[in-house]
C-alpha cells in the first residue's frame, strides 16, 4: 500500500527550528558577545595598568610645609641636617651646636669639646655630606673637624634620632692668626684635604693642608700632615670662595671678578693650575654669587649675581688628554640674586634661591622640579640625605620644615626621549645605562637606543624573511605540484611552532661562531645564489618545449635544487680564497698582513665587529618570521578564484604572467596582512634577541654590531628593578611603547588591507 503524503501542517512542522536549538543559539550569542567584551575589557585593563605605572614618571615634585620652629636670636655659621631630616643643627660662633627636634619643636644647645679651654670665634664652616663631618675655621687662623654623630634609636618603640657631637682639637692652618673667611674639606678615606681662605690686613690668601691616615695591623692610625701648600700665587685675582671635591685631590677657587681657577695635584704631590675660566664671562656682570659641587664632584653649579644659573662638568675635550670643565647645562634665570645653593646626596638635584624665591632643579635634564615664592625671606637652606625634606632658615630666625616628595627626579620627557649631556661626556647623546659600578653613577634612561634597536632588529629580520617567505608562498601556491603542496605547507606551519628560546640557543651556540668565521663564504652565497637562480630560470624558459615537456609542471625543482645545492657548496668553499684576496689588512696585535674579515671590517669602516651581531639576529629571527608570512600569504594566493587564472591563461598569458599580474594583485590584501603579522612578531621578539646579540644599547646601523630592543630590555632588567623605582616604571613605559607600536601597526595594516581589498575585489 502506498504511503500517504504528509499534510501541510506536518510539512511545516518538519522544517521548524527546535526550541532547544533556538535557546542554544541565543545562549551562545550571549556567551560570544560576553567573551568579546571581556577580551576588550582585559586589553583595556592591561593598558590602564601600564599607564598607571608610567604616569608618575612625568609628575613634578611636591613640596608642602610641615611646621616652623622659632630659634634663639643669634648668628649661625652653618645649617645642616641628618639624613632623615628629623634633627637639624646650626653652628654658633661660640662653637656650640644648636639641635632642633622636628617632633617636639624644641631646640638644645650642645657644647662641643675641642680639647681647648681657650675661646675661639668660628667664622667659617663647611659640611662634607658624604663623611658627615663639619670643618670649622676661626678668627685666629685655626681649624677643627666636628662630627654630629647621628644615631637612629627607638624610644618606647618610636623611632628617634640622637646626636652626640665630637670634635678634633683646633690646629693652626695657613697664615698664623689670619681670619678664616671660608673653609672647604675633602675626605676620600686615606687622604684628606683642608683648604682655607684667610684675610689679614685686607690681604687675602689661600692655604691647603693635606692629611693622610696610616694603617697598621692594629687598625687605623691617626691623621698625619702630608703636606702644606700656599695656593695664593696660583689664583689670579682676589679669591672669594673655595671648594674641594670629596676625593681631596683638587681645589676650585672663585674670585671677586667671576673667574674660576681649577687646581689639581700633579704626580709629585704639588698643586698645579689646570684651568681658568669665567662661567658668566658673556654677561655684563660676571660675578659669581654661589657655587658648589654637584653630587659626584664631577660638575660645578654656579649662580650669578644677576640670577643666571649654569652647570660646568669635567670631560675630555676632543683631542685632549686632561679632563677640563666645560659648560653642559643652563637653567632659566632667577628673579633675584641667589644667596644659597644646596646639593643632595641622592641624585643630581640642587636647590637654589634668594629672598623669597626657591627653585629645586635637576642638573642632568635641566628640569625645574619645583619652584615657588615663599612667604618668608630665606637666608639658608638644606636638603636631608634621604631627599625627603627641605629646611629653610629665614631672616627672622625661624626654621621651616618642608616635606619633599620627588621619587623620580631623573625622569621626564627630556630624560626619556631627548638628547642629554651626561657627566663625563663630551657632547649630548641618547644613552641607556641603568646600572653602574660606583656610588657616583648616574642612571641614564633614554629609550631612544632601545627603540632604535627594536627597529634595527626588525629591519634585518624582515630583509631576510620577506623575500624568502613571499617567493616560497608564490611558488608553492602557483607552481608546485598539488601533492607536494600538501607536504610543504604543513611542514612550514610546524616550523612556526619552534620555541624562540631554542632558536636563540642555536643562534648563540652554533650560528654566531659559524658566521663569524665564514663571512666571505656567506657573502658569496648570498650574492651568487640569487643570480644563479635567476639565470637558471631564464635559461629554462629559453629551452625548447620538446625538452621541457619531459619535466611535468610543478616538479621543475627536481632539476633546480641539485644545481643550486652544488653551486652553493662551491661558493661556500671559495670563501677562504675570496677572503685572502679581498679582505687583507694589518693585524693590530702583530702588525703583519693577514686575510681576516674580522680585522678588515673595523680597519676599513671604523665600525666594530662582534660575534653576536645583527646579522645573526636577522637570520634567526627571520627564520622565526618566515613560517608566519608564508602561511598567510600562501592561503591568500591559493584562495584567488580559479576562474581568474583560467581566463588569464586562456588569453595567452603564461603561468608567471598570470601569477604576477592577476594572482598577486588579487591576493595583495592577504599578503599585506601576513607581512604586518610577521612585522609584529619581529617587533615583539625577546629570547632570540637576548641570546643571539650582545644586548648592548647602541645606536648604529652596523650589521656586525649588536643592539638591545625594548622587549629584550624588559626581560633583562625587570627582575632586578626595585618595585616602583624609576627603572621599574621606565620598563613599563617601554612596554607601553610596544603596546602602542603594535596597535599602530595593526591599525595601519587594517586600513591598507581594506583599501587593497576594495581595489582588487573580484565581485
């Protein structure tokens, strides 16, 4: 019996979507949208987190007043403070030290035992911040060294600072009985130097006393006089101020007419004039109001009577063999004559001011960290050793305490991206150097060398990868036998899965030493093989069809590969002979003629030759990028509609003409996407760069030198960077730059891809 036909109702129900299917579709739609929103939120959250870490680098210093303490009506010779800023001191002419407790606001006058009952009027004093010692000079031509002897103690569980000052006995120095107008003290441990500016009967003189401490098996001995010097004749003009570096091996004297004389010890232990200059000689009034050494004692800060402010640093002039002072920085002019100049023990910051104007400045970057008009007239100031407090002494004998919050004074736009004249350098430059071997080291956080290194490594990697990847993709998709294509493409995709740390290890252990020894062979192969391949392709195309028909289309590589391999082996073997002819130079060690590219390259170009260099990085990083570009480009070329290719060849075009004029333009959007993704892979590569190059942040296009990239710098520096330090935040800034660079590349790639897609669309 025949089966009855279904009714219309049954037929409609058969094609209706099930309830569970609809609910599942709605649920998955919500899940997908939620997942996409979470991805966008996560990316945006990462961006905000990095931005939050970076933002403090560009903030100015914050200075807020804490309290002010009235002082006794007396004349004070000097103002100093402990490293915590909790118990400052002032030295009175009678030799007593007045300590002021920040917590209680109470002051206490503590007599200092100089071992001499005779009264001495203290007329000059200077602080050696590094050794925490005070050199004092008297009206009768004597000097002594005083130590506050600060100690941090806990009283009832509350941190407190105590002081127990001690002093050496007064000793004669310079002209007997002459009043000490100024005194300076340098102490390097084994060697000490005390220099005084004295006056008697209107005549000024400068004298120096050198002390040395002998060591024995029982410990340190007493200081002994190693030499006395009269420096007056070495200083032209009337001296006005004297300075001594903490090393105790030099003297800087300023004169009333604005001349600075720099004296140094010669090998025989005598002072000789090394330099004389006028910091403000180009101004109408060249007189110097204030002067002091910057932290590290390599730079001098000068403030002119008219308010000008300049920094001079020691460096080797071009062609010179002696370090001399030269102007490196200039700051905006103050509105008044500066009366005080204070440096710190933490960084290159200094405080300069006069009357009610105060300005906190950073010497290296020429940045004004903080500037204000104070509600009082300051006569002196000091910064605590931990760079956390500023103290001002006003003309009404009140001591003002200010809190200083400036965690990143050495940062800012200029420090991170501008050319900086660093101490010891003969010119401005971009430099990254986050660590050093001494306490006087100055961090250098310029990101320009790292950005340059990122671009350099990416460029060499793309130069190596792009031609190979695109030509391989074109041949595989358009000319290779389809059965072999099913083998080649998966193999290339597997190459993309190789860990970069393995590639970096191979580059450092095997590739770098091999290339170092075989540069001439590599040059012959690099130049010879492409020429040979092009010549063989032309020769093959010129052969009559009667011969070419024996090789099935898509299998020409069976003839091509053996010839190229043989030719490559021949060219590689000719490398030593080529080196012996083309790369002959003089061995710098023996002075004999040798054929060695490693010596020839520096001798001819003046550039360095390193074993781990950009060539190695470009080769191995290109090897990592090739599979990515190849896979995407091959997919784009293979997906070109067959009708276009058939129509082209039906019109008489060859396979090569069809590939270049029809297939490549049509697939250009996909090819460009592959290039951009490969570029992004090269920009963010880390381990290959870390292991295969010297990882040195230098700025030169020399292919035989290394580089340091932003990503490699983060990997190397971040584990050692103290949390929330300037280095820590600068590394996050490098990550932000990589983030923005990748975003810019992807955005540009998408815009151009859409443009190419519209231009060459086939519908």
